């Protein structure tokens, strides 16, 4: 359980299981240092679904917010007083802000974080897109694409159950999601934007199938980096957006919500994340 801190200090942390690998403390602490928030701290706690309610019960008024990773993004919803429309759209909360009057507000910064990461690379609108995978990150990808994609999204999945889930997200988010068997995943590379949402190693076998002419690849992994797919994509001259880009942009939004700062220090946070990865 969290330990008490001195009066006046503010606390935040990332929760999840497993959590030891998380770069969130590095990013948030870099932001606090840049913003001069000397009394703020940011930690990580190994918390699973069974322990989440108890963790919340032990929090005091010094807590400003929480970042949540798997498997807590859906499990936290019943513990909150309100959830943003963005989080509700994918039934996933990765950010909790504690207000001065004691309310617990849930949001999802992964979706706007994806959009911001793409926008930084000049991708603000596409006519179609492909998504590799069908897990929780894939649903956030579909939600992001619902805001920037004017045509169909094709999801490459391994089972009909996953296909149904992805088509269901499309209906819910009002975007045309079509599904294709994973065996044909190399066809995804014909799309102007490809978002890879699968675990490490899953797309390695597809690297050899990257064509000579490609659009933009958004690979949500940041370790190991570059992935085989991202490396092959770069060799073809295609634009690549990585998992660290997503992590930094969603963390920027978290810092702004938790601290009330109008602008979090994006570049300082990115540099801190790059340095931490270089030493792993």
C-alpha cells in the first residue's frame, strides 16, 4: 500500500501488473522537474484487478492522479465517479484524476495521444487505414482513426471472435471496420497508414513482406526498438511513429490533467524516455 508523505506534497503513480518495465515514472518525473514541481512525486505499484479496490481505499488527500495500464483499464471504471466520453467510447480508462472535492474522474489519453503522435509526423487525415491486432490497444486505434480516417479501416485478426469484436468497435465508434484473417496480414501494407498493436515479436515475420513503396507505420511498441517491422519500413523510406511517441504524448496529457499545468514539457519528457531506454 502507498506510504504517507509530508503535508503539502502531491503524489501520483502508475498501476498495473506487470509494472516494473513502465517508463511512466521517468516521463512524469522529468515533467515535474521541468515544471518546478519539487513537492510532487510519481511512483509505480504492482496492482492487479483483485487489489485495485483496496489500493484506492488506502489513498489520502495527497494524491493527484493515477496512470493505469493493463489489466486495470476496464476494472477501474466501477470505482470512479465519472468517466469522459473518450474513455467511455472504448470502455478503457488509463488516467484517473482526484479533484479537490474528492471525486475520481476517469479519462483515456491513449486515443488523443495517438492522434497527437501522428499529427507530429504530419498525418492528420487518411482515406483508409489498417490495424494489425485486435486487443485493447487496437480498440483505441480504431477510436483514434474514427477522428482522422475518412474511409474504411481493415483489421487483421486471428479469430472470428476477435473479428466480431473489432467490427463491433467500428459500429460503436461509427467507422467502417472490415476484418481479414491474419494469414493475409501483409496486405495491410497497401494502406496509407498501418497501426501495429500486437505484442513484441508478433509482426517480425512480416518484415520481409514490406513493399518498396509504403505510407506511414505506427508501431505501438517501444521496447525492443526498432521492431523488425519498423526497421524494414524505415529502410523503404516510410515514415515510422513508435511506441515512445505514443507514450510521451499520452503522458503529456496526463501531466496536464493531474497538475493543472496548461502545457507539459513534451521534449524534456521525450529525452528522458529516450535516455532511459538507451540504458536498458
